[in-house]
């Protein structure tokens, strides 16, 4: 996907040009995923509450990339971020997973985390996989799904 970096940049610039905004765009490859971060003023509006607007931008840009490349994997291997919002949230979730795992290892008790989106739960599960002595699983139904971390 990194070979499409210029196409990604042009796509993002075109969307923001409709809003009369010239963003600073950084594109990098991290663990096989292409990550585009846009730096802009007034980012709160574009990120939205709990990142909802950012998710919409992600979806629209992914669809445009799929249309331009004809490659359906283009959308799933692409991450769109504004002012590193998603990266900072991912870093927070990884730290939460590690801290919760340490608590489980110290006490032997199961730790239940709050309600999370599918992507947030995936980040937690991937972080927990790297820690010996604990395991994680998702529990609950629909929008009430959460992660529990327990000793092995």
C-alpha cells in the first residue's frame, strides 16, 4: 500500500480542499499498514465525539482508495488519523492492557474492562497475547461488549 502513498496524499488533499483546508500529511508504513496522519488546526470538529467523525473520514477515504485501486484490501490496510488521535488512543489502550495484565498477575483476579468498540477490543487482545500468564476474551452482546483479562 505504501506504493500508493501519492494517491493517498492526493485523495486526502482533494477531500480537504472542499473544506478550504490545506493539511500537513504524513504517510508511513507501520506493521504492514499504511498510516496517514493529517495535522490541522481545529481538529476537534473533524475528530468528533469519541472519534466518530474520524471514523467516517476513514470509511470514505478507504472506499475511495478501493475504487481507485480496484483492490479491496486497500481499505483494510489503511489507517487515517488526525493530529495522532488514533495513535494516542491505541497507545493508551496498550498501556491499559499491560497495566490490567499486571494487576491480574499480582492478584490472580480477573479484570473486566469497560465497553469498547471492536477495534479497541482487538488492540487489547493483541497486547495481551504478548504477555505470559494471562489471556483475554470478549464478553457481552452488541454495543455492550467488553474485554476480560484473566490468569491462564
